């Protein structure tokens, strides 16, 4: 009888476990032309875009472009590349695209590849 209740308990726990939603990382704020604030409903991270270098004369135009590409609450995947002074350096890939935002940035001529 005890084994029966144990099996039922395991079955119920596994059903609830598989139906619980997983929250993806999403854009909270575009801080600058190469720094984002990303959250996952539990914590927030400051993320610097990997492999990008923006010239100062394109800073304002780059910031506008990045805000248009990554509005608030855009769900993204992160591919960490390291850290710099406590800031996560990562490739940022929007869910609706398979292309890293850095590649788009470079193709637009707003950034240069430093990798």
C-alpha cells in the first residue's frame, strides 16, 4: 500500500513539474549602444554585446537602432563569452531570429567586429 502512494505522489509531482512554465531572459532596458539590462523575472544582468566596437560619432544612431531592434520585453537567448569588470559579455540572439544582434549591427555599418 505504501508503494502505491509513493507511485501516485511521484506521478503527481512529475505532472506539475513538466507543466510549470520556464521564463526566458528578456530585455529590460537598452542602457547604451553596447550594454543591455536583461532580466528573467528572478534577477537582472548587465550584458555587454560581444565582439562589438562602436565609434563615438555613431553612438546616438547606434543606440536608436538597438532600441528599435530590441524593445522592452523582447525574449532573447544569451551565449556568454566571458566577463569584463563584473559585466557579462555575451552574444544576444532574439527568439524570433537565429542571427546574433552583433552580426546585424555590423551588417548595418553601425559597429565594427573586434573579435
